[in-house]
C-alpha cells in the first residue's frame, strides 16, 4: 500500500514522508512514482520568491525521470528486486521534494523561506544526493530500453552526484538586507523606505494584502512553536512580524485592505458575558483568570501574567503601584473554585480560556527588541496619519490600529503612548460609516489597557462613545460602543461617571430592545458592570431596563443571554422598587418557568434569588401564586442539595417563606401580611 503523501496538516519545512510497505507490487509503486513526478513537474509554472535556481534544477531532473517511468510501464513484470528497492527510495525522496517545493511556494511564507535559505538549500542538496544514490543501483541493462532513455537516466544520476546546489547571490543579498533592517530597528534607527521596498519587490510582496498574509502565517507559526514548547525561533519570528507590521502600515497606503475589511471586522466584534465579575478578570490581561494568585499588596492576578511582569524586572504591584515587599505568589484557591464553578455553569472551556490567557500574557512584552522598536515607529506613524492624513489615510490608520491592538498588550501600550486615543475619539463624529466603525473598534481594543481607559476618560471620550452608542451609523458601531462602556465600567470611579451621564443607561436599554444578539449581550454586560456601583441601581430601573429585560427573557433562545439577564434582574430585585417593577412586568411566571427548565445552574440560582426578593418585597401577591405551584418544592430542593452555599441559603429562605404562608393560609389574618414580614435565615 501507498500512504497518502500530500499531507496538508504538517508544519512548514517538515517532511513526514513514509516508505512504501515491503509487500507493495512493482506496478503500484511505479504508478505512484509517476503521480508524484507529475505533481513535482507542475511546480514549473509556479512562482518561487526565492530558491528559484535550486527548485528549477530539481524539477528539471525529475521531469527527465518521469519520461523514464512512463517508458518502463510495459516492463513491470520483468522488474527485479533492485528496481523495486531503488523505486522505493526514490518514492521516499520524491515525497520530501514535493513537501519542500510546496513550502517554497506557500502563500504567506515568502519572508520566512528567505530567512531559512541556508536550511532550505541544504535540504535540496540532501534530497538530490539521495536521488543520485537511488539511481546508482538501477540495473538499467536488465530491461529492454532505448539507448536514449538509458542515457538520460545515467545523465541525471551523474548530475545529481555532482550538482552544486547553493544559495543564489540574489537570495543571499536579500537575506542580508533583511538582517540589516532588523538590526536598524533594534538600534532605534528607522530604515530608509526604499531600502525596505527592495526586499519586498524581490519577494513580490506588493500590496497591503500580501503583507497581511505574511504576518498571519508568522503569527500561526509562533502559536504552534509556543504550543510545542519550541522557543528558539520565536525572537526571529517576532522580529519579522514587527518588520512586516511596519511595512503594512507605512509602505502600503493603497486601499486593498478594504477587501478583507468585512471579514476582519466581523471577527473582531466582541460578545461579552456580564457574568464575568471584575474579580474574575486579571488586571493585567483583562482575561478570565485560570490560576489566580495573590501578591504582597493583596491584589490578585493570573499566575502567568504576574510572572511575566516580575520576570521583566518590575517590582511594583501593576494595579496599585505599590512596591512589592515579596515576590511570593499565594494561590487564591477560593477564587479559583468560584471561577471553575462559573465556567461549568456558563459552558466556558477552562482549558481554552487558559490557552487564550497564556497567548495574551505572552504579549505583555515584545518578542524581540527589534519588534518593539518597529512597533514604536509604526505607532507614531499611525498617530501622524490620524492627525494630518487625508480621509482615506486616517481611515486606514484606524483600521491598522484595530488590527494591531486586537490581541497584543504591548502593541496597545505603544499605540496609547503615541497619542492615538484623542485622535481616534475625533473620528467618532465622522459621517463615514467605515471610519466610525474602525475608530470605535480601535478604542474598544485600547480600552482593555488600564492606560487606555484613563486616556479615553481624560480626553472627554465618554460622551463621544455614548453618542455612537445612541446614534451610530451602523449597528456594529453601536454594539462596539456598548462593549467599550463595559470595559470602562471595570474601573470603580468610572462607573459613577457613566451612570451620571444622562444618555448612557437609556442608550444601553435601547440597544437591548432593538439591537442584534451581539448588541443585546454587550448592552446587558455593560449594565451589569454599572450595577457594581450601588447608586446606579435606581438609575437603571428608572431607564425602563426591567421591562426591556423581561421582554428579552421571554423571547431569547440563547442560554448565555438568558443567564446574563437573570443576573441583572436578581440584582435589581433586591430593592423594593425593582421588585414591584418586575412584578408589574409579569416577570414572575417567566422566572418560575426558567427555574424548572433552564439547564444552567447559575441560571437556577438567579431565579431563586429573584423569587426570594419578590416574596420579601411584594409580599402575599407573589407568595400566594408560588405556594399554589406543586412543582416548586422539588425544584428548590435540588438547589439545596446541589447548589452553592449562597444559593442554598437563599433557597432555604424562600422555602421558609412559602412554608410560613401555607401554615397561615387558613387564618383570616393572612391578608394582613405586609412586605418585609419574612426574614432570611
């Protein structure tokens, strides 16, 4: 049997070739060799950015051998074991050659193949020598072949033995040019653009899109290298991404970035979950903590993030700025259990969250000093374009920032330091749909950084963001503005300011009523963040939030969104005003129905919390309805046995209320029950 040799899941510059099995028939082996030869010869028409001479020589030799393979098809029955042995070795070598040619012509890998020129050339050399060895044992005289064919095969064998496959002077020159450019960045010297352009022209990287594809490839390789624990190549790859980021942002001012604008924009829209309490997020990465640890100042961080911070030589608390008296990291077991429970209830993969945390935390510091300086040069260039560029240049700069800040903490800090936030805020009033969306999306990414939040608030950005939330030109811009408010609300003092801004909460409520699923979810999350400041509760109720949420509860089929809504209603129901608004909005049957039907444990616990608050604040009107439901006791009992201690306490309190009502329902004095009569045990 012949195993599949066109492996599409392999890493670049790896050659997972397999030997044909010993029982393979000569005809099958020959047919497979012919198929491989044809695939290799097809590369003659493909573009090689580098390694042109070596690839052309190998393809030429195999083209000649393919004629030989076709010629001996009729002689298969007379082929000796020596032929089969030689063909097996050629089959293994041809697989590796095919892999190598695929890599040399791979989309997005041109810069990387050039940087690996010495290794690639050595592979060509090794494979051609292996081909020569296999041809050397061919008993050509044992079968009836024309003299011309035998002569061609002998010629290929001799050329393979003597072939001098070296790096071409052109490849060597461009390789050295890139190294010089990287060294210039490292030494804080901005390279001449024409010097960079020569490298890109040589590799036929002539557009924004070409450059973007090169970056995507390198980014994927970095992730794979990190996953496999191989970090030797990471500094070079990071330097190349920095170099290509600079090229993409500075050299290519054409408009072909618009061709991927829709897909990239759609992928960068965020759907938030309001059940990520602030304490569940690492103050450094702003992502869900998977291994929370506490430092000497009493602040809690994700272990990976704080370790990276300490290794970089920082001996102060990132959140408070206080000097750390010790670098000891104390595991926060209680918080970790809460986060694990939260993940289980909401269906979030903790392993995936841990990987995302790890990936993001690795970007706190740049991958290399060359990448760092390239990013700083680029950040200042983009800030300049935002300030004095044409309309199209400003739009492109905003889009570049949107991409650069998407998942890289160091990039965010460079862009903030370059002064891009005030300039981006100035674009929010634009009547250009794309420009407004790119600006608000960039601000969302930058608002994840603590300095970014401060810059937005210090530059009067809150009112501008709320204006986009209310009157954004596209729904995507509105829901991104809601997500930005969510991140701003993660700072305690900003919750009060947002709550006191007249249009903030009403605009979020309007998005809950009329937005897309993503928009509704982001608005719900933002309101949840604002409720962490107690004085915002009545403002939220007064804005008509409860009827909007109850209606959403009745129409939503998304489990996560339902749980989020229940979380807010549970908070608002704690006040008498909130409970009565909920009762007037016919929330009671919905909440009771969800208590029985929802599969989310967190959702069930919020339902119990709401029902308990309604009983305490609305009295007999609610209690009498619940007491008549025969299925309520079994539903509550399951939470006493399986719920958290907090949920169990609330459930017991609710059951006591219902039991008290049942005992006194036959008495005429039951009508005198007033709100607040029952106590929580």
